[in-house]
């Protein structure tokens, strides 16, 4: 599952997959702006057939947080 998430994340953000560790911070380390983050969420929602709500978006600080929320919604 994590490799699939990493691939979608990489495709949506143009960040190489090897830079995406569970500890990678979305804003500080990966430097994603708000538009890129929105596009990423839409891509992840489509790929995994899930919905990520606004209040959940605020909690996504690291790549690991993204993995955790997707795993919880697809379990």
C-alpha cells in the first residue's frame, strides 16, 4: 500500500519517490504549496476511492500522516 501511495504522491507533486519518507514534512521538507496539496488530495481520493475532509487535511503534516489516513479509510 505504501508504495502505491508513494507513487501517486510522486506523480502529483513531481517529487521523486526516494525523497518520500514517513517523516517527510509536507510543507517544510517537500515545499508543497496549497494548490499542489489540493491537487494531491484529489489524486489520492480518486486513486483510492476515498474522501478526505477539510478537518482531516489540517492534520496531514507528514507523508506518514498521508499514509495513515489512507490506510485507515481503505481498511
